[in-house]
C-alpha cells in the first residue's frame, strides 16, 4: 500500500517526470490508472517486467494504455529486489 501511495503522491506533487514501478503486484494497477487518467498530472508511467526462460514473461498491464516496459531477467531482479520484511 505504501508504494501505491508514494507513486500517486509523488506524481500529484510533480516530484518525478517518470514513475517506474518494479513490481508484479496487481494491487498497484489502480494507482497507475489514477496517475494515467489525470490530465493535470504530467508524469509518464513505465514498468519493469520479468523475462525468464523458465517462466512466462511477467509485467503489469493497465487496460487501454500502452506502457513502456524495461525487461529484466531473474538474476538482475535478484540484485534490485527489496528483501525487507515489512511485517512488524
């Protein structure tokens, strides 16, 4: 939930020109839609997808929008993944 709130609030406050989400959590789609559908928000939405020979390509999609996708492999994803346990 924190990622979705940050994504939207940073876009609303014009704190970034491009918001790139590195996640496969479909719960983030409403946050992406919010940013994409607001004409007053001047922020591009881009995503990172996982391209693996062992599994089908995975990426977030927002119906009606063509989002630029940076494709990465599983070994690179392992170097950038947030392994923090947020369950306190």
